[in-house]
C-alpha cells in the first residue's frame, strides 16, 4: 500500500516522465497514473486523519 509520501513521490516521478514522453498516448497514461497516485495519497491522508481523531486523548 505504501505511505502517503510514497504515493506523492511516485506521482511526481510519473509527472516528470510524462514531460519527456515520446507521444501523447504515453503522456496521457503517465498523467493518469500520477493522478491515481495523488488520489491514493489523499485517501491515505483521510485515513490518517480519521485514525488520529479516533485515538483517545490522554490527559496528564
């Protein structure tokens, strides 16, 4: 599954590859894959936020 940061790093890598892609089809596919990685990062961010909210608050 990877971490949120892993997905963002992968999205950036894919976007760089899209910039130098040989043709429009490859560029479009790479950009779709980058978008999917950014979506996965966003979902993981939501899961992390939800998990943090669900943790009991320890008062000391």
